[in-house]
C-alpha cells in the first residue's frame, strides 16, 4: 500500500465514522466526506435487511462491499452469497476421547474467519477438565497454558456455536438480525445488527462474541475468500459467531470447516445429517453421544461423542 | 395553534427565571451533562471497549441503571391509583408530580439503552415498516413498544392537564380519565416486560425464576415512591406548593407493604436456591458470599440488605414513619437499597459465573460512570424543567394573561426556602373535614 493510498484510506475512514457519529448523537460533528466515500456511507446506512434485498439491490451491496474491502485490505476480496444447498443439514461431531487440547482449531478458525487479532476474538473455546470430575464446568480451566498438552489426568472440551435447531439467540433479537438458515446454520447480518447483545445473554454456550473495539485485522493475514453471512470483515459494535465456515461448507464440492480440517488427531467430524450414509449419521447411531446442556432443549446439531 | 405557541413562549421565559439556588442547580446539572456527552463521544469513537463489559459480562452498569429506572417510572402508578381510582383528594393534587417523574425516568431509560448499544445510528431498524421490529418474538421489541407507549401516555396526560390549568380551564374528564386508567396497566406492563426480558432466558439460571416479575414490581413500588417522598419534601420546602402530610403518610404506608412483599419474595428465592443447592446456586453464592475468591458484589448486596431491612422497620413503625427526619432517612435507604439490589445486584450475577462457568469480575469503568452520571443529570434536568413549569401553573402563578394572549408570571423565583409551615398545617385541617 503506497503512502498516499494509506492516507486516503485513513481520511475516508475517519470521515465515515464521523458521519455515523453525528447521526447517532446529533452532536454536530459532521464533516462532509468526499463524494465517493459519502455515497458508500449513505448506501450502507440505508441498506435493507439481507433477506429483504432484491436481486439487483443485493448485487449493488456486494459490489460496494467488495470494493470497500478490496481497498481497505489492498487485495482482491470476494464476498459470496451462496445459498443453502437443498437436502443438506449440517452436523458436527467432536470426539472427546481424542481431543488433546492443542487449540490448533481455535487459531485455524481465527485465520479462516477473519476474527479481530486485537482485541482477540475466538469463536472456539477449549476447556480443560478433570478426568475425575467429568463434564463439570465449575472446575473448568479456560486459560490452561502448559508446555505440552494433553496434561495427565485431564481431558479437553472445545465449545463453539452448537447451531441449535431451536436457537434461543435468534428468538430474542429485536430486529431479526440473526436467524437460522435452511441448512441449519445460524447467521448474523453484520449490517443489520444494532449491537444490543441480547443474543449473547440468551446463548447458553458463550458462542456469540461482540466487537467491543474496532477489530484489527492485518492485510496480509486477511482471508479474501468471504461470505456475506460469514467471514467477511466486521465493523465494531456488532455480534459475530461460528457459521460452520459457511464460505467453505456451502461450496460444491464442499470443504470441511477450518477447525475440522486442521485437527491433528481427527477429533472433529462434519457432515450432512440428512444423508443416511454420512459419517455423522454413523457416529450418532453407533457411538456414545451427548449434546451439551440437553435440558435447555436447544437441540444442538453439535454432537460430543466418545469413540474409544 | 397560536395558543400553544404563546404557552411554549411562556414556559421558555419561565425556565430562564429563578433564584440563585435554581441557577446553580441547573448549572451543576448542565456541567455533568457536558461531561457525560464528552464521555459518550469517546465511547462512540473507540467503541464499547472503553467500558468494562466483555463477552463474559456483556451487560453492565448501563443496563443495571436502565432496569432500576424502569421501576422508578412504573411507580408513578402508585400515586395515580389512589388519586384517580379511589378519588383520594390529597394525592390527586400531587399525582401530576408522579407523572412528571415517570416521564423523566423513561427519558433516562431510553438514554441508558441508547448508550449501551453498539450501533445507535441503526435505531431505525427497530421502527416497524421502515425497519423490522421482531414483535412479538423478542421481549426487547415488547419493551420498545411498552416503554414508548407509557412515555406517550404520561406526556399526554401531564401536558394536557397543565396546559388546561394554564388557560384556567377544567381538564376534560372524558379525555383524561380513560388515559389515566390506561396508564395503570401500562405502568405494570413496562416493569413486567422488563422482568420478562431477563426471565425468559434458560441460559441464565439466576434470572430464570418465575418469581422475578413480582419481585420487580414489589421493589419498584418501594424505590419510586421513596424518591417521590423526597421530592415532596423538597417541593414543600422550596416552593409555595402545598403538599399535605397525610398524602406523604399514605405513600409511606404503601412503601411499607411493598417492602414487606419485596423482602418476602427475596427470602423465598434464597430458600429455594440454598436448600436445593444445585449447580444453579453459583450466581447467588457469588452475589451474597463470593465464589472462588471473587466477591466484588458482596459488600454491596449486604449494604442493600441492611438498608432495605432498616427502611422496612422505619416505615412499619408509626412513630418513625410520622417523624419527618426518620422518614426521609428511610426514603434514602430504600432508594439506595433497591438501586443496588435491582441494578447491579440483579444484572451482574446473571453473567457471573458465565455460561461456561468462567468468572470475569466486572466493575464499571470511569467512562461508564461519567456517562451514567451525565444521563442521571439529564433526567434530573428534565424533571427540574418540568417542575419549574408545573409547580407555578398548579400554584396559579403562571397562567394566561388577562388579554388572553400573553402569559402572566407571578412567580419569578423558583427554589426559595419557604416558611409556610403554619399554612400547611391549617391546610391539612381544613381539607380533612372538607370531604
């Protein structure tokens, strides 16, 4: 990025922020942004809910986002809107007997999904638990940091969005900025979310994360292959969450989520619950399986199991 | 139309006139408001990261204040019921003050919610038709509806009554009575819905208790009226407006009942949690005794418990209730006690321990404190302005001039110490037998 470009970008960003601020508080901080920037700001301000956009409007929105992101990160960024595939409902399996707590999944997820590096946002949380106590969260260690994992006498339980069949988070959203897609993935429209965080209070799994500050994502680490409802860059002040790597799993042929792909011990399984021949169906039918916080009747599509 | 214009012009002239005490009070509030605004600008610039809230504790001081103030707003109904349902004259004369308090409290509520959200400029997403209001699914959508309805009802009633009095007209009963009656369920609805907002979340056992709504209502009927009594004493001391002792006494009596129910319900909750001693006990333990060495809220909640209990006895025993000094002390104790219990004491343990049993101890940051102070100042400023206009109107010191166009201002000074004790006492006697 050349110096002038950097400067432009900086100015553009500042004025955009100022416009939003002025609108929000009416404090009168408005500085008229450049013509190009101003159009972008107003278009984004008046943008409709994702599901209410017509085909043409959607095209314009995507064009605008791709232009803005490409400029911001100085590389060609694509924003897909791939719809759910007919006859597919995703399910995830996690083998607690295999997981060694290395957290490679955590960081593969961060890299794939463009989470903020500072402040750090992780969509996966791995807890270290005592073998003696079993799945007893009150003794969970969240920030374990030994030289080597796994540690003796412990097992590890990664938690991420459980993609509930009956998600309590989408029900509470006052503006329907988050919903469950037909393939079972719970998504957020970052351009519609008002940042009230009611969904975070409602989620029993701590799966939702808020951009408390402006997310920092270095250009060279930015993954340019993005989905509107998934890993495209987020602004500050909105909620984000795991989408089973919607940008990968909806491709045809589909790819595994980044966390499943990187797992060195094969503890993570992924597949189509509606396909009787899938690995997921085999696991559910043949292994000892449990779902997390079953009593809340959220009906997760994230299955913990013991293969050995 | 020109009538309204002249009325507005009159009020503008009126609010700029007052005693030294009035000016310094208003200046003090304005200073705090400016400080709050500066804090808000910084928060808008950097994001909510300037607060102490994080993913584990995703609501904090702002929402705590919001929750408490919904209670204060709802409590105006405690004046409306005796005044307009039972036509009890001593309270009827002061019920309008309760409505003005409700308006100010709702203004604060809306401000606290606004500063808490990440994208306030997207508020229009909440407007039906233009945006999408997730009604009736989301309880937050319900809250938006009932809070604004309640605000609109109270504004309409208060402004209409005052406007009529200003033009020396008797308010039209067929207009005010239905609205006043509507304001009663509306007041209950704002507090019920706000309690449901927390109540409906299975993820948070601390809130997921069916006793939450009655607990909310009971504590609201303590804190709101306690604030009203303090205001009554101030108004009586610093303006010519007369408020009878028996009106104050009646309100104090109601506080005693409400506090009893509040304490009873709290006891029921504590029994259930401690006797069952399930995993759901953790947040209660965190609040009352500390958990795994974390105990930031413990001194606060015990302060609240002591304050509430002491106040209960002050309001229960006739001697201390009738003594103005102990009565005022009791009001302060109730207000602070409920502020702790139904503010941070209610919101924070919902998040500690969090859903994965992590403990992140929360204490508001300086930006949160300054900004909240600014909002409280704004609310008190609104309330002061409303009283500045309402009290002279009700005293007959501010009304339409004889030419029927301009306005007559008899009371140039506001907030002046009165020594009209005798007058008030005779007033009581006369009224007592007048009915």
